[in-house]
């Protein structure tokens, strides 16, 4: 797993069972407690708002504003908790190939870069908060500065933690050399800044692309890669005040739609903790376990249904793999084949509501989340059929000796146990797609439902475990939202240079029309899915790509399904795809062993992707 991140099992969606292996430092316990209070307050306010609006027809006007304030504070405290626990997503493919001494030097240099970014940006975050004190909020009638002060506090906490890690784990000589290199490069770039400004779009390649690539290679967390590259670009090639970067980060993290992100992350934790996901797996196994390739069908079907509850790839895989892998091994499935099916099945299921990627895409690109949720089910079905067909082909020699159909009484019992859990994905989908509630409202309803059903029917959650779940939710939410914030700042910088418009014009005039544009989009998002995961790629490119797609007559929902599917396939593609290594970690299989087995399954997904891209009916038939 060290080829991806040293936060065991972490991805952008989080999972209680996978992530609970990490405990924070004692000094951060008060911060964790405050984050738990904020998360509980957000969920409580959202539930109160739903009840007031739908049952008493009396909306509470200040709830959205209060929840927004708590949300930004939760996000920034969560980023600090994630730094403390080393749970920010990062790539360490190149680092893992170095010897221990060189790896330590690279790690130290990455930490110094991160600390420099925080040191430089912190005064501007303070300036931004002071400036916002002059603006009064509309509902609560308090200075907006109290909300955005979270940015400065969060940056300061992260800086303290980075310095503490440097002091604790780095050699002094490595720190001194790294600081000297950073200061020397900064001085040289400052001296050359007049000349750099004359290079125009070449600065985008040097700073935004090159800077991000260098930071990724050093194992710097992805959120900070975007932030460092953008900070360098603005500082040395423009005269733009850096306080604007802070305001762009605020805007990228503060959309009211994104309130559903921590709530759906929490829902995934509840799913793991209560055993609701395992109940679904057991039910499907009782129905299909006796047929050839039956356990493969159960694995794919479980990922499809479980993803409709959790919205988290890690949660999905961590729920399904332990329940199915022992029986699959007994039937002769190779561990590498099981990992291949698990990884590609998780990629297939990421369009099933409540997909956090779809929520972010709807927010950034201005696409109806209800339409995305409706279309996502159909698209996942296309990919499910492609993977199931290939799994059946692979299982043609599977041993079925001693396998019998489950008795009717056993199936009935399993269905009754699973029924309350099976209701939840369809409740989420129908509520959002039918316009009965927003994604944020549905997420709170789903959490309340899962808590009540989990406590009454599935054994409940111990208070200590619930507290840990809330802390993990805060950490993972903070990691997600910081990526969105720094990616939004980079996307804004790209737009200000005019490069985005140049690229848009070039794409719009491609020979071959929408077909060429679609093929380029697939290739681009496959690549970005390997390197960046879905969320930052969406924030960076959606403002550029969607206007071109619309100009070429491509429906927003159709294009959304294509790029999300392409990113998910890239996410699971070795040797870089983060999701592939996460699947290996969950299934306890060596990446080297699984790497060869996954490519045929990737091929099946690509066949499904091409069908989705060039047959719009799959995306649009049910919206």
C-alpha cells in the first residue's frame, strides 16, 4: 500500500473499518472533539430543517447559514486531523522505489514545501478573514469573518503539525538542505519574475503542470500539490494579490451542495459498523451462490447495492471483500482474479447514488444532481453487464463440486434480514431523482434511517465506536474538501490566464466533431483518473470541457457519465491508479500479483465505456 499512501486504505471517500487503524496525537484530541461536535451539529441542524420544512411547512431560514459556518470549520479542522493522522491522499509510487535514505530526504523536502506553502498563505488567510468582518450575514446577522476565520485557523494548525513532523521524523541536515533549496529557488524565481511574465502560457506548463508533477513525485498530498503549484504561479508570473487565492479556496469548499459530502461519508461508516452491508451480501449469496460464476455475480451485485448506501469506494470494498473472498477461494478463484473483480466492480459502482463524485460534478458543472443520480443507475448497469459477462467467461472451468442451492427458508431469512438495508439505496435514489429532497437533505435522512435501523435491527454502535467514526468522517471530509479548495484555486488561475478559453476554442474546432472530442475526453480523464482521482480532475476541467461539449451538442448528463466512468477506470488502472492499490490493501494481495490479472477486466470496462460514450440512450433514457 505504500505505493499509494501511508494512510492505510485511505481514498477520497473514506471508510470507518479501513481507517480506524490510525489514531491521532494527544495534542489533537481537543480539535477532534470540536470536529465531532460540529459534525453532530450539522447533521442535527439539517435534520431539523428537513422536519420543519416537510412536516410543519415552516422552513427555518437560518439553518443553511449556520450549517455553512459549521461546515467550513469542520472542513478545516478535518484537514488538520488528516495531517495529524497522515490520511491525506498522496501518490508514493516513485518514492517507494528509492532506498531508505533517499526516501527520507524526499519526504523531508516535501514536508518543507508543504510548510512553506502554509507559511506564505497564512497571513493572507488572516487578511481575508479581517476583510470579511466588514460583511454581515443575512440570516444570523453576524460578521462573515467568523466563518472564514476557519481558513486561517486550519492553516495554522496544519503548519504546527507539519513542523512537529519535521522535528520528529526528519534528519536536521535534510531539513536545512531542503529549506536552503526552497529559499534559493524562490529567490531566483523572484529575480526572474519580470522575464517569466513575458512567457505567457508557457508558465502554465512550468508552474501549474510542472509544479504539480514535481510535488506528486515527492509524495506531497494532492491537495497541497495544487496549492503549491498555484501559489508559485500567482507569486512569480502575475501581480495578483494572494488573498484572492484564499477567497477561491473558500469558494471551492463552501458550496451548500457539498454539505452532503461529510454526511454521506458518515453514512458509509455507519454501513460498515452496523453490518447492513454484510446483510445485503449474505442475501445475494443465498440467491446466486449456487450457479457458475455465482460468487462473482454476488460480488458485483453487492458492490452495486452497497455503493448506493455508502457513496464510498473504500467502504464498498471493505464491506464486500471479507464476506465473499473466503468462499471464492474455496471455489478455486485466484486471489489476483478476486482483486481484479473487486477493483473494477468498485469502479463500476461509483456512478450509483449517492456518489460523492456525482454530487461534486453537479455542483461544479451546474448539472442537475437528480438527473445525474437517475442516469448513474443505468450507466452502472451497463458496466455491470460487461463485467458479469466477462466474469462468466472466466468462470467456465470453475469447480462446482459440493455447491448446492440454498434452502428456501434460508433465502427467506436472509431476505428479511437484508430488507431494511436494501430499502436505503432506493430511498436515496427516488428521493433525489423525484425532486422530493435535495442531496443534502437525503443524506441526513439516510443517516437518521441507518442509525435507527442499525440500532434496532443490526445491533447498534457502541458510543466509543461512534465517536471514532465521527472523527474519521471529519478527517476524510477535510481531505476531500481541501482538494476541492486548492483545485478550485488552480482552475481559477487557469481561467484568468485565458488558457482555458484557448483550449476550449481548440477543442471546439477539432476535425471529426463530437466523436473526436469524446475520444479526447475519454483519454484525458482516463489519464487524470490514474493520477489525480476524480474530484480534483472534475474541479479543474469541468469549467473548460462542459462548454465545449454543449457547443458540440452533447447533453450534459451524457458527457458527465462518460467522464466519470473514464476517471473511475483510470483510478483502477495500474501501475499508478490509486484505487487498484486500495483494492489490493483491502484484499491483502500483493499489487505485483494482481497487476497482470486486472487488465482483462479493465478491457471489459473500456468496452462498456465506449458503449456509454457513443450510445447516448444509455445515459438519457430514464431522465
